C-alpha cells in the first residue's frame, strides 16, 4: 500500500518510508492511499473473536500488503498481552479501561505495536534508529517502556518542564539505558514543534536516522483502533455505542474514526476536552484557531495545536458539516473535573483519573439529551499516575499505586534542560552521542 501526505496527495511513499520517516517533507501527515474496509465475513463473526484476533484482522487490513501474515500475528500478539475491559457504572454508562499495560496508560497499545513494527521494518538495517517523541504526559512513558534497551535504537523524549505529574516524569527520566529525556522550558506544543522541526530538516533527519513515536506516526493510530472494536463487541448485539474520548492531540479520536471507516457501527463520537478547546470551538463555529495551550489537572490533554486535526479533516473530505454530524465537542473546567472525580467515587465506588473524569462529564451531558444512546468513555490512564489530584479529592492514601509504578518513585530523575528554541535543539541533536 502507498501512503500520501495530507498536504499533497501526489506525494506518495511506501510503508517503510511512512513509518520510519513519520512526517512528509511538506509538514503534512501520512494517510493510506486507500482506506481499508473489513469485509462482511469479519462483521458476521466479530463479536465472537478475541481481542488478538480483532487486532490481527485490522492490522492485516492496513499492513497486510507489506508485512507477512506470521509477522503481523507476532506483532499483534506481542502488543496485546493485556486486556481492555469494559466496566459498567450504570445503565448506558460504560468505561473502557485502557490502563492495564506496563505504563498504565492507553499509549501502551500504540507504542508496543509501533516498536515491534519498526523492528520488523529495520530487521536488515545496520544503522541505529533514533526515536524522537514529544509528550504531554503518557506518550513518553509508553514509548520509553516499549523501546527500553531494544538493540539498534535510542529514544529521545521531550517533555514540558513542570507540566507532567511526578510519577509521569519518573517514567520518562528514570529508565536510563537507551532512553534520554529533555526537559523543555515551554509547553507541549513547543515540544511538538521542536520534534517537527527536526523531521523537516531532511539532512538532519537522514543523518540521525530519525523516526517519530508521536501520533503523527500512523503506526501509533492503527493499533488504537483495535480497542474500539473490542469495546463495542462487549455491548449487546444491535447496540451502537457513542464513544466519548478525552482528547488532546486527537490521535485517539482519529483511531476511532479509522475503526468506523473499517465498518464498526458507531452512533457518535464526543470529543471531551479541558480548557484547551480548539476542536470543540471548531465544531461549533467552523473556525480552527490553534493557540498556546494552558495548563490543567488533565495535563495529557493540554494541547493547543492538535496534530491529528488534519487527519480528521482528511477523513471527512474537508467538510465541516460532515465532521460535526459525527463528532460533538465538549469542554470542562478543572473545578468540574475535580467534582466529577468525587461524584464517580461517591456514586459508583469507582476511582477515575482526571482525564477520564472529563470524559465522564461529557458522557453525562450527552446522555442527558440522548437518553437512549449508551456511552463508552475511554479511561486513558490509571488514577495512580496523578496522586496529587486524586488525594486532594478523595483523601490521603486513597489510591493504591501499582508496584510497577511505585518502584520508579525511588529512582533518580535524569534529564537535560533545554529552552524551547529550534536552533538550540538542533545543536543538541547534532552533538548527541
């Protein structure tokens, strides 16, 4: 299959180029030339399939022309070594838990798949691969875990100073080995701009053999579509869910749109955001106005210029009317988010993290006007990753920290402080050994 730039459909590359180079030279994003659709034979049996079998079918639809069947099976089974269970809080109110992976966040699905696909694509290469990633919280930890001590790779993670939780920061900075952390004096949008600047410097990208692990990379999005199908099949037959997605860079929502494109019956999508409401504003007004992000307690969603917006536009043929007919946007404050954490605990004895709480608020609002429309809210991270917020709302020691996270708390943070300056970042990359 060929892949084209969202900025220039005539710019086409093969799978290896699209995944390993990540970003087209015109600063667009890669999309498949032909969006796959799963055939009727899959949809006749999809509810009886395992999570892994769903993943294999989807991966084959996207990558089967280029990756042999057994390699795809190995990649998917190595990725999906943990579940994504659906939890019911009340009638029509469902939570999809995506935090059962090694770093307790939904990013584990994409990062693990991408690491395995890249390993297959570079199986005959003798050059070291430099994985460059910007994070607003969970992406960096998932990528660090997925690539930690993988031969032939080194990972550079950029994160905004003071804008990730303490345990998130340890996941980025305390592994050592082939993982290097850069603490950027700016926002996530600054980190993302620095990463893009490196890829657009084609000489630098080639010299360092750069690849991206952000959701600008298509290999991050495809595996996230697995769990939309897996979640929907856990509802009664004939029930079409409305997916409610806590949204920042909008990769997760884009993955849901890809699942719908594959043929998944979906009633609607709700993009739930914090004060960084660029996309909900677009859905209301038709005007897209990216702006600097503002910090919130749902920090992984603090994105003011979401990269995947251009993919969303491409999937709807650039039509605002078509997009708003399938996606609604809602935004909530930190005070509302804090109250939701307390309410969910009081009503359902369920501990929901600040990002899931934004999603839960949106789900309640949606069902208030669509009472027959069941919602599946994506719970994207374990609440233990946000101990300060959770303990402020639920009390001291209210959240049990899983051992694989607690062990990092005692490790030393190792990070290099850099300004949000493209020239300084380029100089650092050139000198990095």
